[in-house]
C-alpha cells in the first residue's frame, strides 16, 4: 500500500538503533526525507549513511541529547519545518520505589514527558498552518499496565499519555494527527539491559531470563524493530487521518486487555 507520504520531511528522535531506527527506516522506505537524532555521533552517522544509501532519501544526522534544551535547539535548528515528528527517548533505569529521589523523577519527567511536549510545541504550529501533520510518540505498554520496577518510566510516560489525550483532539481539526505507540518487549538494547538486570537479580543466565520473559508473551517471542517501524509509518500515513489520540499497543498479546 502506498502510504501517500513520499516527499514529506520527518524528525525521528533516538534513531541510531532500536525502535527509533525501525521507525526511521520504515518512513524512509516510503520516500520520507529524514532528520535523525541520537547522542552517539559515530553510530548516528553510520545509520544515516546506511538509510540514505538503501532508500535514496535525504538523511541528516544531528548528534545531541534531545532531553536537554541545548540538544533540542540544535536538532530543531537543523530540522527546520517538518511534517512528521517521532518522539522517542530511552527509558529510565529500573529500581525500587523507596530508592528514587526527587532528582530521579525530574530526570525521568524531562526525558520522557517534557522533551516530547517541547518538541510538539515547537513543530506542531507549522503543521497546523499547513493543515497537515503527524506526531507519533513512542511510550510504553507500561502506561496500560504499570511495571513496579519501572516506576520512573510509568510516571513520566503516563503523564505524556494524558497530555496527548487532550492536545491531540485540539489539533485534529487542522489535519494534524497525534497518536502514541506502546511497545512491549522488543529485541533492542533496552530489552538486553532489562534481561541482564533480571539475570543478575535472580542469579541466572541472560538466556534463561530472556526465555522466561518470552514465555509470558502469547506470540512467544520479542517484537522486531522493523515491524514496530511499519506501525509507526502507518500512523504517519494519509490513510491514518481518522486516527486521533490513540494508544496502539504492540506487545505480542502480553497484556490481556479488552479495550
């Protein structure tokens, strides 16, 4: 299916690898020119060159910490006016609710709530003006079913979900669609980190920890970044114009929810 977005321009955050890269590649496959961001300059430039060569689109890398004001200014200064925004930032580390300080919560809120809000505030006015735009926020399945050890992430990402619920309905009349993608466990560095934490805590191998977590997923495997990216590309498509303020769960059926 032609998604009708060839020639559009997108900003994809945390796109050098993992789910962000999956989204960037899926958009590039549809002919979307990209500005991609991550903190690691070498990996980011390698990713940009590979995507540009594979799909024949313009890919501009901007190495910066998107969770800081300085980083956002650098990225937005290069990106200019965009049609599509994919918000993404790594989640805070796991832990126990008694151990998190105010500073820990502020850092999580900055990364996983306020950064996304700031980027939307900076880019959506142009989308409104041109009467077309798409925003996809990568959040987490934990906003539907909070995970105790990921309390920092639960808190920040649920806040973003609430913000989008109101904001998305305000801008929809202008042809701007804002939605959230909620990943469950995908085969990324984040999954490796969490598997390692389980392995260390329970004194088992990483392979055993991974097998245990996969056994709780009806599809019996971790998700793939490419499939996640395809879902992102669809939400950015012309065909998604009637999808507003939704939270699309991609978790292999792990959460048994009826609505």
